[in-house]
């Protein structure tokens, strides 16, 4: 994560892929790799990892919000709404999800 914050996307990706080699079902590592890939402009790969994080841990609001952000970046409003609604069904009182839902509704 330090590599990502410093803008070293290749190093962040390598570290996260190593983490996933050691623990393939770690939702935080999949989410983090998804964000790194999203920042690197690799939307399809980012989506794969964000969705995998949500498969492992369905009630993971951060991963859901990152998936919504990815869809919004691509102009996929219907997909963003669908992902957000799915997350809200699992975590209906999550403040960040509720805030995003209000923003998406505008």
C-alpha cells in the first residue's frame, strides 16, 4: 500500500500479486490490487479483482465503493447503480454506501 500511495504502481502491483500468491483468497489484497490496476488504467483487470474481493467477502463496503467508482469512471451508470444496490442490500446502514447512493442519485 505504501508503494501505491507513493505512486509506484508497478511495485504496488508486484507486492500485491505476491500477497495473493501466498493467500489467494485475501479480500483486502484483491481490493487493493483492483485499486492499483484502476489507477493504472487497466479497468478490466481491476474489475476482476474488485469482484473477487466481493465474492470472498460480500459485505465489504470498501470493495463495493471501489467497484462503483470504477464503473463511474467508465461512464457505466447502470452498472454502478447495480453494484451499489447489491452492497446496500448487504450493508444497508453503511454511511459511505448511503452517501454514495445519494451522490449517484443526483
